[in-house]
């Protein structure tokens, strides 16, 4: 028995009897590129980060028929009109245009902030929910998207501050904070607390600290959390102050300006946090 994959039939090689026909195609779908050298898988996977989730069809740009021959001028003009109307139909809805702008910015933020793909998918899902609830109306797309991305980072445990996301999206931090509060309250999402230990590792990697000082800073952070000193304080500023105190104890010198820049706070805030830690923990 011979299987003819082109016609979908199983044929006897001796007498030519067709034993089965109209078989279901179970091979991978491959499509040749225009140069005829490479075979690629048809289409990208479904993703929430695309305005149509990758399900829309597209009129090809190659002006050749199925046999590889160039089509005539009349058919070429008709195909150009089809491509034009296909592009128009895909963006005829206001929500689709909104998604195109938002997810283009989301891909830029992914590269700027070095975020994993799972966080981007989560942010796209949250933004779709926000847009469905109608909270995008009257607000900047960039600020709402930045707030959705911050919610995704908090839920996925990725250490990115709201100020970093606002700067990458080129919007005001205050606007992103307001949109973040509205999203959390409207969608009823439970946001986990910020991991202070991740903040210590993040700052330590920025200034190139050795592992011994980072471990010492984490032990101090455990004491801070045990005594409740962290309540109401900026996580990055507190982590920077703990690292600064740990470096002083270890005899490693660093400029306050460098530590403040790595922590994303001012030098005054860094000094005040370090002074409070020394007094309350009685370190020095």
C-alpha cells in the first residue's frame, strides 16, 4: 500500500485500488519564501500582544500565481486594491486602532526594560481587560499601558519600579500612579508586596558589589522587616540605605551620589534612611 500525501489517498501498488481517500493532513504546514530557498512555518503563534492576536489574514505582496508566473497588469491592479482594503478593514474599529498603538509601545518597553515575554503577555491581558471596562477613555494610552505593565511586573515578581516604567514610556510618574490605582481598584486585583530582597540584588548588581556585602545587607533587611521599620518607606530607597550601611560596616567606600543614583532616590533620602537604620537597629 502506498500513501499519496498530495491527493490524500492510500493506493495499492499492484492493482491501483484506492483503499482510502480524503485523508486528513497531519504534517506540519510549511510555506516557501519568495526566494524559494527557505521553508518557514506558516504564521506566528497566537499572542495577546498583537492587536488581532495573530488571527487575521493577510494578502500576500508577491505578484505571482500558484505556478510561479507573473500575473498580468489588470490582475495586479485588482490585487493592489485588495491589499489596500484589507489594510483598511483591519483598523476600521477604534478599539483595534487603540490596541495597535498600545502594543507597539509595549514591544518598545519590552526592549527598553529587558522584560521577559511572560510579563509582556500578562501586561497585554491586563490592558485588554482595562480597555474592555472603558477605563482607557479620557486617559493617555501610554500612561494606562505603563500602569498595566507595572501591575504585571508586581504580579510576576519582576523588580521594576513605577518610575523606571514611567521614564521608559516617557510619561509622568504621577499619571502612571493614578492609572495604577484605578486599575487595581476597578479590576479588584490583589497586588503582592514588593520583594525587598530583589531590590537589594538589583541595586547590588548595578554598582557591582560582591556577594558578601549583599548577603550582609539581606540579613539587615530581615531585621528591618522583623521590627516593622519598612512600613511606609520606598523599597528601593530602603534597600539602597541598607546596602550603604552594609558597605560602611564592611569598610567599603562609595559616594553617596552613586548609591543614590543606583537606588533611584536623592542623596538626602539616602542619608535619612541610613541614619534611621543606624539609630533603630543600633548598628553603629
